[in-house]
C-alpha cells in the first residue's frame, strides 16, 4: 500500500483519462491514501482516546470519505 500512496498522476492529456487502467490506478491510489491517513491518525491518538470515541466522533468524516472512495473503487472494479 505504501507504493500506491507515493504514486503521482501519469496522465499527460485528457485522452489519457479514457484509459481504464489509469482510472483504476487513480482510484486505488485515492483509496490507499485515505486508508493510510486514517491509520496514521489512529496510531497517533492510540493512547489518548478510546477506540469507541475514535470511530464514533473524532474521525468519523475521514471514515465516511474513505468508505465513499472504497465504494467508488469496488463499483468500478465490478463494472470493468
């Protein structure tokens, strides 16, 4: 997952975004970045707040955004 987070956009022209492989890679990178961000926040606040408080109130917006990215990726994967 770390290698996905480090990737940058390789599209050079608008036509590159019609390539399904590049779209899939972009969705994977987006999802990986969001997951890594949540895991980093969890490890930073591990001893400061309870697990229930973490999932319910502190980072709920990040979790929802990551869930949306996951749904986009899985929907694309099934569509493809």
